[in-house]
C-alpha cells in the first residue's frame, strides 16, 4: 500500500483536480490518501508535519512548501516529497509545476486573435508561476511586434483575499482602452473584475479579463463571468502519483530535474472576453449581441435588429473590421462555443448542439468536422479535460 499525504489548499479547484488525477492513477493499485490543510504546517511548523507523517507511516507527501521550509527533512526520514508550486521551485525535490511560458503565450494569442492592441498583466509579487506567465505573455507579444503596458504585480500571495482597490484603480486609469488584461490566475482575475465594476469600467468592452486554471466556482461568481485558460491538472495529478510509484520502485531518483509539468490546454471563453476590439461602435454592438445570444437560434436579421444601421452598411463595415460576413461570424462563434461545451461536459453531442441554438444537429456535426477535422465524438476523446467524464 502507498500512503500519501496531500497538503494543499482544498478551497481551490486546483487541489480537487489534482486529487482526481491521483485517484485515477491509484485505481490501478493500493493507495490511501490523507488530506492535510496547509494551516497545520503554518501553526505547528514543518518538523511537526514530518513527525506526523512518520507516525502515520507515510510513503510520500505532496505539499505547498515555502522557501524557508527545510524539505530535506522528508528524505532524511525516508519520505518522498513533491512540492506544489507556491512561490518558487525547489532544486532538491521534484516540483509539480507547469509550462507557464506556454500559458502566457496562449493568452497573448487569444487576445491578438480578438484584435486587441493594448495589453497588460495582473499578477503577484515574486511568485514563479506569476512571473513566468507574465514573461510568456510579454515575449509572445514582442515576437508579434507588440508591447505590454506596465504590469501590476504589487500584491503578496500570502494576502490572497485582502487587497487594496485604490492602487489597482489608479493602474487601470493609466492604461489605454480598450485593454486586454491577462490575470495570473482566476483569483486575481476576479479581483480585477471587482475593481473594474466599482471604478465604472465596462467588462469586456473597455477591459477584457482572462484568468488561468478555469476554477468554475470562482469564474462563475465573477460579474460578468470570467474567461480562463484550462490546464490539464488531472493529468498532472496522475503523473505525480506515477512518479511517486517510480521512485518507490527505484527506477527514478527524485530531484528538481524530475518535475511533473502540467500543460495548458485551451481558453474557456466567458463574458469577460466576449468582445472583439474595434473602434466601430456598431460593429462592436453586433459582435457583443452575437456572443451574448450564441445559445439561441439567431440570424443576420436578429443582429440588424440590435444595431440601428442598414444591412448593407453594417455588412460592409463588419466585413472591413472582421474580414468576414455577419452570417459566417455567427457560425464560427457557435462552432467555437459548441467545441467548448463538447469537451467541458459529458452531455450527449445532440444535446450539446442544442446549447448553441442548433435544431439541425447533423448540420452542426458536418460543419464541425470540416472546421476541426474530427467528428464531435472523436474531438471529445482527443481533447479530454478534467471537466469532462468522457
């Protein structure tokens, strides 16, 4: 039997996804997992955690460790330790980390595709995963010949739920609008949206916000709901459990070079980014109408009813801005939303088509295969995520 302690913040979805992956791997063997709150270490110290782990006869521990923690104590007591990225990585033990640079690049690509020209970053101070997401974001934009406005990285991660709104508002005031802001995680994205609401900035028309980790509870509690980059945390939990098994078997020597790397998957789009940056207010109004009504069966006439210009004028201006007709843009938005629902739920594909206002499911399936090269069922299996039980 493998006895594992998971010491992490279970108020966040990350911990639950990680545990799902661990249990997925554990189903192939004999495992028992003890969930320990980080508050235990904060109250009693690391030595007490080690003592408790020895008493419980733990084989391994996965935990949020601080820079000051002497993690070598675990190895000295015959316990395998893996560090969940908190502030920095460890060199002496494996880390459960992520390709943060790739995540930042994915955020940049998403915003550029939506025609933004002003970009900013909202993160934490001196935290490796925040810093590297910023650098990935910045470098991709620079590669595309663009720049990032001054970032806001003043908050300490230890003050997770407390923040000063006035400095953030002043920073927002200094940014050119419309601006696309990449938040280092969903918690920071929620704070940013809250400050925008108080300061009178419209989200997403003036400030578009994108977070990371797709914590459904956090994202849906934002007003408006927050878009987020989904990362494959479940696979990370599976890989972490396998690494522990390999170390116990003697086939892997644990070190800071045997890391578990979680990869970014795709953007789960919600209202906080349902916008295309354009100076044409009528085209913007048309785009927003399409995004807001993607769940309904809508056509060009419906869009025209929301914008007070003639069909000919709007079609010309829309094509000039978007490089596409209104009709084809509606279809693209519906396909993209269908794709998102497809891999974030286990509903039957016919039912998923209904979620984007499509009565003719077979027609949707034909268009989907032409666009993505897969049938909906094939795509669901090829792009499995932690939000789907396929």
